[in-house]
């Protein structure tokens, strides 16, 4: 390995230079190159992130736009082999236009070997992608195969670019709308975290390494109740919507919550944080969005997160306030049965400690899906006025007393319904 001195890095003036990007990401003076610099379009290195031994690679935007060829892909696979052997986290810094066309099918095979390495590492070591430029074509699937994707404001992720889309489908779209961070944060769910700028993207990546690899221990001295009355964060009226974020942040240590996919399927809030010093995963229904209902997207979002936490031994906290699954034709056609089953399966085979807190209500099938005792929850707590039922009282009366209500005079039905 070659250790890089800071003054050597200072000689680079191109902000796309992979050595500059790697040294910016790693702790000062810790970068050790895993191979000699070349024209492969990839540079891989080892170093530390807040003291954690970490492997990283960076596609080189200064060489053929970071296009991936045989040699560059070999560097990435070797970096993965090193990370797996050491059980170290691996971070990919992406700025790539995809496979090198001039190398033909051999380049495609090489990219496939990169994907195989990522799949082999899945669930074994944390994989984090920081996208700072393009991740196009085959390179789009690189970040998608990792655990968490951070996107800088000018990054773009797409399989086919605007020109191809226009020529094949006739749709006119620009790069930002097609594959920018806003699109992938709101519409596709590809992006977990949108950074403020490139430096913030590296900092978010560093924080994630810490949350995954420096999980800490539960410190009882930090577990004393704080100044926040959690119950006071709920509105007095059970019909009034509220934002669950203040409850989540009040549960966790100050400033530690890193939310994932905040704008995609926003009726479900997920993310990592620390509870009394220990890394935990949080899932919370958000009544401010769709009344907190589970739908096809939020169930899929939660299921993947449960599996992620289970893979890396991260305990789970579920903050539950859910009236059930969102009804509608679009939901049924959109796969709510298939995608909802993923959440049941994820909790059913989850092995980490997981606690449920019911804040206001939990009805119907959502009762089972949101970390119920039947699916193996470690503990289930409910606030004193919380409702746990097959459905709400109003709906239940309408079904259980349907004939009685139908037989009553129309002008008396509402009063009878309320009485029942």
C-alpha cells in the first residue's frame, strides 16, 4: 500500500480527482492506496473514518467520464475482497458514465463481476454509496446494490439518459428531472439522503460509517428521562393529525437521527440514530401523511430497513400510530398485497431486539405488520389512552350492527349508531 502525504493531494486542482475525493472523505493522513494510480478510471484506497478502518473506491471522472473498464472493475472487486476479508465497511464514491464501450462485452462482464462482489458482501459488511457526479447506465446499479445511497445536489442516477429516452419514447426530460437527487428522493425512493453539497455528502457518509461500525453500548446513566414530555407531543383530539418527527427525535440522543428516504413514502419515517449511546433503527408511522396509513410503498420501505438493521445487529424501535392499510384501487393494483407481505416477512424473521410503542391507535392488519408480538417483538408498550383493536369503534358498530341500523328509521340511525 502507498500512503499519501497531504502535500501530494494539494497538487491536484481538478475537483473530480479521485485522490482529492478520497482524502477529503478519509481522516487526515490516513489514506493508503490499494494500487498504483493508472488510467483505469478507478482509484481504491484504505484509510480510517473517525478511527474506523474503511475501504473506499472512487470512479475517476477525469478519465473517460469515469467509465468502467476491465482494469477499473478489477480494482473495485479487489477492494471488495479486501473489505470482506477484513470485515471492514466499504464506501463507493461514484462519478461514472457506465461501462467503457470500446471494451465491448468484456467491459460488461467486468461490471457484472463488480455487482457479484457487492451481492457477496450484502448483509456481511456495510456498503455505502456517495454519488457526487453521474452514475449512469450500468453504473446506476452499483449504488442501488449497496445499503445506503447519499446523493450530492449535482449528482445524477439513471439507466438511460434523456437523449435515449427522447428517441425511444418521445418523452422530453432533462437530466435533473430524470435522475437528480430530488427525483430519487421523492419519486423513486432510490436515494436515502440528499446532501447540501459535495462536502456534506462525504460527511453524511462518515456519519453512516460511525452508526454502522461504532454502534456503542447502551449507557444507563444516559437513559434518564429528559425534559420532553413525549405524551404532550400528541394533540388532544384523537382525530387531529400530527408530525411524528418530534417524538422520534425526543426519544433519541440529541442530533443523532439520520433519516432515510424522508420524502418517499413519507407516511413511514425510518432512520438510524443513537439511544443512550447505542445505535438503533427507528420506524414510525407519520399521521401527518395519509393519516399514518400503511401503503404499498411505505411497507416496502419499512421492510428493507428492517432487513438492513437485522443484518448488522441494530436494535429496532417502532413508534406506532396507524389506522390500517390505505384502501383504494391504485393500492390493490400497485401491489399492496405483495409489497405488504414483505414487511410481515421482514419482521417475522428479524432476530435483533425490537420494541414497539403504540402512541395512539393500531388497527387491523397493520396491528400485525407493525412489529407485533405474534411476529416476535421483544416488547410492546402502549400509552394509557392508546387503542389496540381490529378496527375503530365507529366502523365496528357499522358492521356488527348492520341489520339493526338498517331496520331503524332513517332519522334515528345516527343517534342509534352513537348509542351502540
